[in-house]
C-alpha cells in the first residue's frame, strides 16, 4: 500500500537467527507455521496455537440494517476503514439505502464524518459491538499474523464479512459464518445480500458460533499438547 514500516521488522536471515535461539517455535496461524517450518528446515519443532477466544453461548445481536467495525487506531486499521468509507459505503447505500456503519474503538476518531457512519468510539464492555451488530466487517488490506477482531466477531456470534487479509489463518471460516470480499463490488454485493435477508444473517450467526467452537477446541488441544512437552 506504499506505507513505510512502522513496527519492528527484520530480514529473513535475522529472523532465522533469532528463532534458532529458542527451543521451540509457536505460530499463531497456519500460514505462519508453514513459513517458520520452511525457514527453520527441521532444526526446530514448530507448533501452532491460535488466539483463545471462548465462544458465546448464542448470537448476541438481532439482524438489522447496520453493521460494525471494532478496532484500535493503529495505522493499518485506519487505512482500512477510511478505504471502506470512501470506496464501499457510498455504493452500498445506493444498493441498500438503509445500510449504516457503526465504528467502535479508538479507530472511530480517525474516521471523518460521512453519511451512514456512526462513530461510537471506545466501549467499556468489549461485547458491546457484538450486542448491537449482527454483522461485523474487517476490510484490512495489509496485516500480519492472525486478525483477532475477525476471530472475536465469530466467537461472539456475529456474521463476518472480511478481506482475504482479514481471514488469513481462518481459511475454513469462509462459508461458515464468514464471507470474503476484496474489491468494492464484492463488498457491496455481499453486504447488500446479507442486509436484505435477516434469515441469512441469523444462519450466518449460528454458523459463526459453530465455527468458533470448533476453532477454540482445536486451539485448546494444541495448547495442551505444547504444555505436555
């Protein structure tokens, strides 16, 4: 996206050198595990333990014409939601006039005023966005590791529309409570179809919870295996 690196970064050779100081390497998602396995070429065992997000017992929100984005104000989140508001939301509101975006968390202060956008800001209870939005979006176009906000949306029983970047490491979630969209046209088509069909959203919420239960069980099993060693 033409952005300079803003966090710690290293060369491939220096990352390899650093990892070889460890007895064992943990990856947070499958794509990272594949990368570390190739980098280390059998010199260290690489295990995968994802984010532990206990699933809710039921979906928290009733379907409606609004959807949410919940994130901190880091640069990649800011770029993502500004892109979405500029490139997707106006087209979506033409196709679905009642569509409205609710922005939660620190990132809300970085979004300018726009038709159909409610900037709600930080919340005391992290479950608040999921109580209010049956559909969550994650339009990130650049990122690393596992996108915690994607997984937590599913774990709270929200249907999720996310970019390929947002669903990295959650590949089997697509079709299981999550929908992938990358281009503005894909975003508009996917969200318009969901917002016009509350029954489809409710089905997606149940699928999201079922996916989150399976995912959480896998991560707990992986963690138990790591702790036995």
